[in-house]
């Protein structure tokens, strides 16, 4: 069973940046696409970004396109989410996902 551990969340001012990390284990990381999701207070979980196994293809939700960048390091079994130009509406718990497996999430709060 896959294990995913997110880190890097915190409090950031609007317009600021933050980098999330997800450390993966328990599966062949280099052969799987990885995804980030988020869940804002009182809202359903939503997909944020995806990256293919070799990192060559990425895609993003319209709400974050141009501001967030997903990347991965297969040598480190890790996937990242670089977030820039953060807005209060980006406040959410961010989750790493592979298949049916999820991490516990990391909280990002965008507030002045």
C-alpha cells in the first residue's frame, strides 16, 4: 500500500509563495502519475494538478494555471507543488494522491 506524506504547508500572505512536498513509499514511484488535490473549508475536495510518471506532461485546474507548478524527483520518490501569487481562496488542506491512496494533507492558509 502506498504511503504519502505531505509537508511544507503554513501561513502565507496574499501574493506570497510556498512549496509543498510529498514523500512517497510503498510502490514503484517512477511508474505512476501523481496528483495534488485540495479541500477548502466547507467545500468538496478538488483536483489541482497532475504529473505523469516521467514528468514530461503536467496539467492544472484552471483556478491555479499559471500560478502553480507541479514537479517530481523520481530519485527521491517525491513530488512537489510550487505555489506562487497565492490568493485567500487557495486556503485549503492540500493532499498528495496516487490511485486510491492519499496522504493526510498539509494545511495552507493564505491570509494577511
